[in-house]
C-alpha cells in the first residue's frame, strides 16, 4: 500500500475498530489509475461491503485525504466488474461523453428493480420509475422522488440508470455537491463548454439531493439551463429530495414549477411487513443466513432508514465468522445491543401511552378507561406490558395509573400478554416494534 489511497487507509486503521478494519477496510483496493485529486475510487469485493463502507466511512476517508493532500475528494466505493456475485446483475457503467471519463457516474450494480422490495409505502414511486425506464423522456419528465433518508430514492433512481446504461445510453448520476464542484472547477479553468457537453448531452441525468441547491443562486441558474436543454431534447431527468419541491426553501420558483411538470412521487417509511421482506432480499443478495426469528427481530429494531440493514447484516456476519458461531436470536441481541441503545431511565408511561395511542389509533383516555372493546383491550395490554418492562414503575403504581383494581390485575395482564407473545408471532413482532419505537424516541 505505497499509493496515497493505501496510506489513507492506514491512517483510517488508527481511528476505527479493529473488527471493521480487518473485516472490511482491509479488503479495499485503491484505483490509482481512475482516481483524481478530487475523486478517490476504491474497489470492494462485493456490493454489501461497498455499500456499508460508502455509508459509514466515505466522509472520514475523504477527510483523511484532505489531511494528507490538502484536497478533499469525493470518495466512491464500488464493486470491480469481475467481483460481482452470481446474484448481482453485471451492469455496465455510463458511457463517457466525448471521450471524457465520468467516474462519478458509476452506478451501483445492486440497485436494480429486481432487488427493490415493493410495499404499500413505495409502490407509487416504484411504478413511476419502472415506467420511466421503459419510456424515458416520454412519460413523467422530470420524475421527482422525495422522502426521508434510506427509504430507496437513490435505489429507484439508479435502477432506471442501470436499465438505460445496459442499453448503451449515456447516463450521468451525480449529487448536487458534485455538480457544484464540477461547475466551480470548469468555471475556474474556463472550460465551461466541456461542463455543458457533459451534463447537457446525456440521455439520462440523475441528480441526488436537490434540496442542497437551496440558496445557491449561481448554481441554480446553471442547473435551470441544464434542465431546459435536456428537456427540450426529450432527455430524461430524475431528481431526488428529502421534501416536496414546494417545501424546499431558497429554491427559485421557476425551478419548483419545472420540477412539478412531470410527476412528483413520495416514498413513505416502510411498514413492518415490507421491512421484513427487504431484510430477506438483502440476505439473499449478500448470502447472509438469518432464521425467521432473527429477521423479525432486525425488522423491529430498525426505524425508518432501511439503509441500516446493510450495516446490521455486515455486523452480524462479521461477528459470526470471527467467533465461529451461527447467528441465532440471542447472538443477534448481544451483537446489536448498542444498535437499540435502550436508556430506560428516560422513559415514562406518558411517553409509552403517546406512542401506543398513535401507532394503534386508540386514544390514551380510552386505554385508561374500563372499555372492553377488543381494539382498546389490545392497546391497553401492550401499554401495560411496555410500562412494566421499560419503566421503573411498580405494579401497584401501574394499577393506579391504568385505573385497575390492584397489582394482581396488572400481574394477570402481564401473564396474558406473555402467553400471547409466545403463541402469536405477529403479536410479538408488533410489541417488539413498539418497544423499539419507545426506546429510540427517548434516546434521540
């Protein structure tokens, strides 16, 4: 490791855990030929490791490059073409424009429609993206996808890119930050013609995190003209954001209106069933073996950011191989105990009631009432169970709070719910999910 990339990874070794370095970072190979002063490309052996390192360590690696060279590059971790597993489609990257290499347009080969798990929370965005991949520039142009972090916006965007790249089309995938960096560099070098050729003569332009255009008037002007040039030529544009275009402060009205010309599609946080299917798909792609109980457990401890799944699977797999044991539920709980970070001293019954009421659509006053309505009884049992397990309150205190006769009534409810959790897997998953929501809310 005599090259600059190798030196940076050695620096990183001193700042991260030994497990992470040996299991993941050590497998990276720096691409000295393709890398530039403002772009550092590393190759990983498979998509799982590539995605995990990109998410967790790319910013730190970029910072270490800046310390070493004085320049802070964009860090890209991708899979070398010959290293893809048999489960991962071999998809070519974008064709260069007029002979210029576009390393930042590398598409993640695992971001395909086949690998995307469709549920009620993302079905609309999925169908829209699929339609665009079949008729680019004709339907839904631009396609604007918005939603929270880690919900699949980039996956869908790049899935379209992978379809078109496989057809030999010129695809550019970039973030607003990279677009701004390219603009500034070409402006300084007085090579704006090359910048315009790059971004205005492609078949598909994918722009991630458009909300970061906010307040940047000069780059908004340039992006406006890029948008106009592409759309006038019926070239497809796909944009992602964390919010609806109307809600992006500091964005010119003419851009907001143009972003709504095609179709605006949102992605909502996944429901529990979708999270379970996503975990199963990730296990299949990355050849990680988890039994049903562990899969259900992982689904309950992740919140809305499904990108967490990559890190969790990597962590479980690494610990399993290092310790030479299979992954069972107890093993998973021990390894992931920091992931759930329960600080129960901060949890109150009122907090539990607020979350249970919201999630089960039952009023807190109804939970504390004497009603025998099945939905209310269901919510009451869960609230009592969580209060007993997540707060320091005694059974007499719980009996008083919930208006029950005495502590024996609480004890009876606890036994009943434990029996239900033992015999009803769906019920147990729901209780675990609500427990995690309470713990996560109080530790944010």
